[in-house]
C-alpha cells in the first residue's frame, strides 16, 4: 500500500516526485508536476506562491490512481488524455499514437509550401494519410487559415478523436474525417499529401521501448516485414490525387531515407527536400513529380 498522499500542494508535489523517482521513472519531476497539476486543477505558479493550499480528497484519489498507472509504465500523456503538438492540445484515444516532437519536423517542412500555395491560389487542400489525432492536418490548418484538410484513417476511434480535436480547436469547419484504407475512398486532388505512416518492421515491434510497445496501437506502428509497405502504397497511388506542382511529405524512420527515396524515384518523383529532427536524424522527405 502506498503512503497516503499529503493534501498540501507543495508537499504533494514532493511526495509524487519522490515516488516516481524511487520507481525509476525517467523524468519524475516533470511527470509528477503534470499529474498533480492536471488532476488538482492547479498551476505551477500556485505551487510556488501557495504551497500550503489544500488539495481536496477527490483530486487526491485521482492523483493516487494516476501515479499508480505511471509507476506501472503507462506514459504520462496517456494518463492525462492529451498531448501538446505544435502549440495545440490534442486529445488521445486508444487507437491513436501520441503525436511526438519529431513529427513537428514534417509540419515545419511542408508549412512554407502550404502558405505559399494558399497565398497564390487562395486555398490549399491537404490530405493527411493515417491522421490519428489529426496532428499534422490540424497544425497546418491552424497556421494556414485558407487551407482545408481531409484526415484519412482506417480506425474509426482515431477519426472520432481527430474530429473532436478539430472541433475543440475551432477548425472543424475546415477538417473532414474520412474512413479509408489509404487511398481507397479518397476523391479529388490535393496540393499537399502528408503522412506519418507506420514504419516499424513487424519483427522489431517487440523490441520497442515498453511505453511504445505496450501502449501505442500496433496497427499504427507496423510497416510490414521491412517497414516500407505504406511508402509503397503512397508512392504508387498518390499521383492520382496530387495537384500539378503539389508535394508529398512523409515522415520516415531514421535509417530509411535511401529506401524511401528509391521507392518514390522509381514511381516518377524527385526529392524536393530532406529534413532532420532535433536529434539530427533523418526524419522527413518531401517529394514532387519529376520534371518531364
């Protein structure tokens, strides 16, 4: 049985941090603060200015439950039910990946083109394949007021989550959720086709970090035997849905640059940009149709 948590906010934060640290959690100070603030409805400023303020019993029970889940290995943002991405708060659900900072590289890579297209044409139509929480599409919509986006996913749970996120961010009028296996039910043409597809080799999923292996949906991770199956589909089929002078942007595993580039080159594309993430790993490739 865990020790009873203290009710004073400052002491509560210390006790939560010490419990997570004792169980080997990688960043106990951050995780304990996120949990305590979220479930008590307090802020960091309050913890500093009013450390003696009392946290009620209902909040203490919720914090206790959350700490137990964190100690058991569940990622802190799964416990909170949301994660920040590109300055937006996005709700999570069981069939969505947590949007991670590496994927912000994809938004950075394609955003100038999306803005330029909207400026030139008065619109920019975006197709986000495997939309999950809607992270990529919604970040682009938030930054490009003239843009519209269709978020495609095979998971109805993910699509419901993406649509809810769009509505909560005031972007619902420019976002459409589409249940489709890749391009099967897609229609029309788009200036941007973006995707953070599953790219882990099937046999490697068991070797992933516990927090990923045990809590992220495997369907959103498994890229087939060699991790490249989704790129084969996108390279083969995107042209039918891509506007002239449009671009395709994909996130990749850090060892996949040459293989993915080869697939798109064979399908008639040229590499328009290669981008590294904050860890200096190859992370995003941008393609356009090869010049005739």
